[in-house]
C-alpha cells in the first residue's frame, strides 16, 4: 500500500472540495483546513497512486475553472435579485 498527502491552496476550499466529492473514490479522503484542501490518497501500487493523483488534480482544476467562470458570469449579468 502506498499513500500520498496533497495540500492544495484555494480561495474557496470548501466549495472546491464539495465540487469534486462525487468523483472521489474510497481511496481518496479530502478535508479542508483554513484556505487549503488536504487530500490523502491511498492505493495498492505506485502506478495506481500516480493515476489517481493525476485524476484528482484534473478534477480540481476543472472545478476551480467552473467556479471562477460562474462567479464572473454572475458578476456581469443581472439576476432577478439584482434587478429588484
């Protein structure tokens, strides 16, 4: 069994962590601490660990980009709440 701990800094760690939660497998444990997401990945082999970490990083990147684009859109487009 091999294990890795990752610390990923984020402006919105809780939102990002919850965004990727559906993609997590039993081998991935995530939590937030301050402005960080702490991910622990445990796999049977080094190759499998590397693949899982790669998938996790891609999912994090996509989540951050979607959150940023959504926030930018909401700031520049009126919503019913902003109109009233």
